[in-house]
């Protein structure tokens, strides 16, 4: 296949905690191992960016302060991102960026931020942080990761979650719902980073991107025994 996949990385400087850049590395490496070219383009606050030709969008987690740095810039790109989402472009947004893909965020110091509303979801910081290993049952299979957030996210009626928490917290303390999913856009609280730990989710994003570009796509298998064993061990570990 002579495809070239273009990944837009939202705010790598301000939204990159707990190794979330590893998600971009996982996307890149699993394409390169299959002989597919990759280009990663960074979206930076205040810099023009043309989303035309972008196949996958990724945005990582960040501190409340990072969210405050990027929120206004993200709002200015809201029309572009909403139209890519409506057109089926696969996206993965983690924690702080996930929250900003909802409709609103109130941070721990009571700053109110508007989100771009791709998800029907509101986030308000709680009194204590939700921290620890997390296991989620999702339509893509079991997902393992690590969460660390004060924001608690409530999904609007009708908004799909990414999955159901079997161990850990997820969106909030009570609902056992984790993340959100709208079309091909996935939001999640899972760090880890999530994609190296869950290669089946990585391949799902890649398959959607390649099929949109080239039609039906069979991804060459990659031996993931180590990842599977690591995920089994994470899922078996008490929190
Ligand atoms: N600052 C946000 C919170 O604590 C996001 C944290 C994160 O991205 N890990 O809710």
C-alpha cells in the first residue's frame, strides 16, 4: 500500500502528561511496521493550521493550567474539528483534551472553560482526584490504563460512553461510565499511554483512517504478545 497517513497532534507542548505522546508514537510505529508512511503535524496555540488532508486527530491530557492555555485556541478551531468529526475522521482525545471536546469544563480553581461540543458532556472538578489503574469494557474489547483527574464528567442523555468501568473510576465516581464516543471520535480518561497498552484500539483508529483513504483495508498482524500479557497482568492487579 502506498498510503501516507497524516496525524494532527493537538497542542503537544501544553497537553502532554503521563506520557500521552506515546499514543502518537504507537500510531506512527504501527503504520511504519506495516510499510505505511506517516506524517505528524503539530497544532500549536496561535499558529495557523490547515486540517485539510488530516487522517487522524490526537490530543492528550494536560493540567488545568494547560487547558486554560489552549481552550480559546481550540474554540477557534471548533468549526474545523466539528466538521472533520461529522465527516468521520477518527480522533482520540485523552483526559484534558477529552474534557475540552465536551461542552464545558470547570477547573479546580473554578475557571469556567467552554468546550467545542463534539461530545455532549460537562466536566466539573471534584473535591478529590480520581487516581489509579482502570479497566474498561468497551466495544473495542477490554481497555487498560491509568487515570488521574479531578474533573468529573457527566454525559448528556443520549451521549454514548466509550465503555463501562470494571475497575477504577472513569468519568465520575458513580456512573461506571468511561469516556465518550461520537461517530469515530473517542474521548477517554485513560493514560498509560492508552494506545501502546491497547494495540487493538490503535489498530481500530488506523483501520478507520486507512479505509477512509483507500477503501477496505486488511491490517497486517503485528505480534502483540507482550502487550497482551501486560494488559492481562494490569487487569488482574487489584487497584
Ligand atoms: N486537569 C484535568 C483534571 O484533573 C485533566 C487532567 C488530565 O488530563 N490528566 O481533571
